[in-house]
């Protein structure tokens, strides 16, 4: 689907973001990253394996990766607290993991329970779940995202990969987020389901959601993004406008490794 034209105003900002390795604290994994997103914008995040794309995404989402994290996050011009996953969710951030079976779904639970788990407050009162409301609202969400299933009481583990991914998207949209971080949203699903996921992402952008989409598929990054952000070795090496993005200029930025000072002197 054709990319939606975003608004001009910056809505979501990450400033001077630094993340250290959780097991080797002396190693800096993300190095002074800065990113700005506008409402209705899809920013594709490209880079080689090990560039730090997933680490950056997880660290912004409740600091669920890394240690000694520094930097600031702003939404709508206001500084927000993303120090834990619940606080990130409360501030309207959603993260769709690249590993949906491990981190995205409870495979032995029903579709209904999987969708509602991100926002139990919406279907409860005084800490007591309203099961009728849960069934009604999760059923509407599953239908909206085109989840093909016998019923919402079917276990998520019995669905195809594409339908599992739709359930994960429905789960996060049940929480009404403003910012979505999608990590490899079409990994391991068939071509028909991929197109449906693309249409869902484009529709969410039209609704004004700010989206970061991480993908290893170059055609997906080029086709879906208003802008492409490229990472290499934990640094953001550049941004490319979607209409100007090519495999060549993305790969040029994705292989822009830092030169050691002594090597740089030798080259001169």
C-alpha cells in the first residue's frame, strides 16, 4: 500500500540514547542515538545483523534490554518515563517482538485472553474482570484485524503464523497506543498474510500512529517507509527519505563502521 503522508509536527523523540550490554557493562551497545517521529509516520529501521536495531527498540520499551541506560524520551513535547515496561505501556508505547511465540503470545491461552492481556483495566472494575465485556471487545478487535479463526476461544498456538501476528497487533491496539515499535512484523508468514499486515500498518499510520518498523527485508523497508533510519555498530548512521531510498544507499550507511583512531591516522 502507498505510504501515508505524515503531519509536519514531531510527536515522539528519543534524545542521546546510550545503552550498555546487560552482561558486559563496559560495552556500549547503543551509542548516542537520536530519533524523531511525526504523527502518521512510518520510519523503517534498517541495518545488518548485530547493528543494534532490536537492542535499541527493547531499551526504549521499558528498558527491557541493557543496563546503565541514559537519554531522554519525549512524547507530544512532554518528557515521559519509560524506566519499566508498565510505565512505557501507560505512556502509549507498544513493542511487537520479532519472536512472537516466545514474547508476543501465550500459545496455550485463547485468542481473547491474548488480546486483552495488554490492557486488563479496560475490561475490569475495582480489580474484577468483566468477562462479557472481554469477550465482546476482544471479538471486535479480532474481527477488525481480520484474524481467521473458528472462534476467539481457540488457542493462539493453533493459528497460522500470519494470524498469530494479527493477534499480537490486535493485543497492542487493545491498549490504544500512540507509538508502535514493530520488530520484523512479517517474519515467518506467507505472502498473502504479509500483504494484510502491510495494509494494517498503513491503516494505523493513517489513524495518526507513529511507527518504527524494523525489518531485514530491503523491499519491505523501501516500500513501507516515509523515512529510513539506518544503524551500524550501535550508531544511527543516517536517515533517507522514503522516495530516495535504494538498496545501495541503505547498504552504504549500514556498513559505515567507526574507524579506530590509529587506523584513521595511518590512512591519512
